[in-house]
């Protein structure tokens, strides 16, 4: 083409005044025209349109253009050719896709249109795919934007190494069984799996109604594994029906970690099934967030480490309470009324349920009511330390009704506090039925009237719970020793503790009374407490001391006193008269013989002494 053009131009433009120079390197034409001559004087005229194609360049991205000469202007004018395609070079180290640029144009100013859709073969993407896989790019390759009205579609390269299955994972935990949601499912697949799992549960007798809004595992095999695991622990189908939500707990994620921690803190493996049966909500708990803090809280209350399993088995709901809520406020209130902080641990071991009681609605109303009966707070605190289960009695339906029942059977109101202090369980018993039965028995068998029965209850309220056969044995022994029925009745009213004594011990004390001491039977009737003292540790040693000094005194004078007081009496020059002991009205003043009234606030030890006396009875 270039040679032909050069030949034509040399032959056509032979006029010496016109010279044409063509340079291949720069693809340009230089015209030298003499301005003195007119255009029509040319001997050879060029055709109407002469097109000289621009040579192609490998490093150029621009479309090829043609040079046209117009007759009138005789100056070069660059206009696009109709169709010229130059493919864009490939770049192996870039992620751009290959495109072709097509430019359409004409002299009638036709609109520019894009080229037809480019079809790329796999071979063009071979280098791109290798480079993409090596860098593990998951995003789409970037394509340079064009100004075309239509978008060039280029197929995305396939990434063969991108696998979404968990089977190829290098982590061993995903290869374990019982993966709850191990399969990616669509909406329809989930509905189908749910129907299959529900049918399986129904075939076992489990009602899956409560599992309606719970996300179930992807396969029926996982649900089957859960059911079998729970059955191995000892749970039955009825237990699962009582709390079907336990079937929503993954064996690997929930059940095994919880059971492993419970066994770690001391709960036997054979009792884990019973623990879950009593509190199945523990399967939903987090070991680190919920279980561990509760155990640390109990240890902080001085609960012994070996007692932790017993406390949790007795009251597993402790795992469901917040530490800074109910449990902390319950402990703080008990300490505020006088309970010793070091006794909180034994209280929790004995009766852990008070940790779950609200102070405002449960604990405080009970404390206020017992104080209103005449029990001082300090005595009440000592009582709660030993018998924390009082806090579990219902105030309106049990405690108040039992107090009214005691009053109806003749117990004096001022003695109610003493009765409750000696036998706190009386507030939680079915008291009316027991009192009616015992009162009839005392009247029929022991010949004790209702008033005497009430006095006996005031001194020993445990009578309401004694077996009638146990009561008859010491009574028959006393009657068999020649004591009349009326005297036996008086002895029991005066010292109700007689009905709780063992007959063998009564025999030894009675024979020593008759053979060694040689006392009259009337003295035993007047002081029946003699039979309650230990023969070997108190009666014999003291009597021998009296006999060595030749002192003769009443039974109460040498028995009803402490060892120190007994020594002082022996060193005295004369035998003092028996004095009346101190009298105390619960909730009132402590009245000492021959002294002024002393309040319980001034002498703090009096309440504790009284409490120990009543408990020891």
C-alpha cells in the first residue's frame, strides 16, 4: 500500500512547484505549495478523496484513522474510518479481562454503537485463573469502565478450590458428630427437615408442639443422637415431654460441657440424670458465664467444698439466680438482723432455699411477725442460724394459723414465743390435727385434763409430734413402781420430758434412788426431774460428796445447779434456802431475784443463755 501510494504521488505531482514528502516513521505528509500559482494551474489534479491508511502500532490503543483531502480546502482533515478493530494487548500480570473496541462512524454523523458481545475462550483466562487462585481472591475481577451504551459481558472464571462444605475443614471440632446445623439448607429444605424430625419425635411419643419456634437440627440423625444421649443419662420420654426444650440443646455444644463441669465439682455421674430431671434448664446455661460464678459465690459464703454438690443437688435452681440480685440481698438482710456471717455457710448447707427468697415479700414479713410474737431479734437470729428452714413456711396459710391454733388449745399468749423458740417446727406442722389427737390421748390414757395438757405443751412443745406408744412406755414404768395414776399425771405436767426417756435409764436411776439414797417416793413425785439427770456423771458423784460430809438435802438442792455452784454450797457453813430462779417473759424484761429490772439490750448474753436452755430441753 505504501509503495503504491508513493508511486502514484510521484507520477501525479510532477510539477516542480509542488513537492510531497512521506515519512514512514511518523506517518505524516508535508505539502509544499507555491503561493504564487493558483490551484487551477495544476496539470494533474488528485481524485476527490484520497485515503491513506495509518500504519498499525503494537503499543498504541487508539483506533486507526484516515486522512482525507477535500477538493475545496486542500488541507488534510482527519476523520474516522468506518470499521477498524484493534484488539487490546493481554497483560498476564493483571486481572483485567480482554476487550475489543469498535468504533463506527460515517460522513452522515451516524451514532456510535458498541461492538458485538465478545466471546472469550477458557484459554484466555488460563493465566488469570492461576493468578486468582494463588491469591485466593473471592471478589469479582475489576474491569475497566467504557463509555459504551451497552455493557460488555464477560464470564466469571471458575474457582475450583472454593468449597463451602465443612468436610474439608482442617479443624477437628467440625468433624465430630452431632453438629446441629452442619448443612446449609434453603427455606424449603428446612421445612422438609422439620417435618421429618417432628414425625420422628411423634413416633417416640414426644409431643413437639413447644419446639415450633425452636431451630431444629438439619438432619433426623442428629435429633436421634440427642434422644439416645438423654436416655442413657436416665431420662425417660415423660421427662422429655415435661421439658421438650432440652431437645434443642446440642450434645457437643451444650450437654457435654455442662455435665462435665457438674461432675468436676463433685456431683456423681450416676446422679447427673436426676439433676437434669430436676432442673433441665441447666443444659442451656453457659459454664463460664453462669455456672462457675455461682459455685464461687457459694464458696465465698463459707460453704465447704465437699458440701457444694449436696447444696446444688438440693436446690439446683441456684444456677438460675443472679449473684448481685436475690442471693446477695437475702444474705445481707439476715446479717443485718443479727445472723453471724460465719454461720451463713452452714445455713446454706442446711437450707439453701432462702438464697432464692425475696427479702421484701418473703423474709422480712416472716421476721417481723416472729418479732411481734415477743421473740427478740437476737434470739430470732440464733434460732435462724440453727433452723433456717423456718423461712420456708408460708406466713399466712401456715404460721399464723398455727399460732391461732395454739391459742385455741389453751396455750397462753405470753408463752407463744417460748413455744416457738423451743420447737420452731411447730409453725409448719398440721398443728390442729396433731393437737386434737394428742389432747384426746392425754385425757384418755394419762388422765391429764386439757389445761394440764396446755401447760405440758408450754414446757415441752415437742409432745405434739411424739408417738403415743413412746409416751406410754415411761408412764407404765412409773405406774408399775407403785406411783398412782394422778401422781404420774402431775409428774408429767410438771416435767413433760419424762415421756421421752428410755425405760432402761429410768430403771437404773430409780433403783439407785431406792437402794442407795433410800429416799421416800414422795420426793420423786415432787421432783420428777431427778430421772432426767445422768446417773453416772451427776447423781452418783454428787451424792457421794454429800454422804462423805454427812449432808442431807433435797434432790433439787444438789442436782439443780452447776458444778461450780455445787462446790460453793459444799464449802458454805450452812445450807442455803432454795431460791427462785430468774423469770423472763419473751420480748419483755429479764427480772432477776433481788435486783432491778434489766433489759435485753443491757445484757446481751441473757438471750443467748435462754436460747441455749430452751434448745437443750
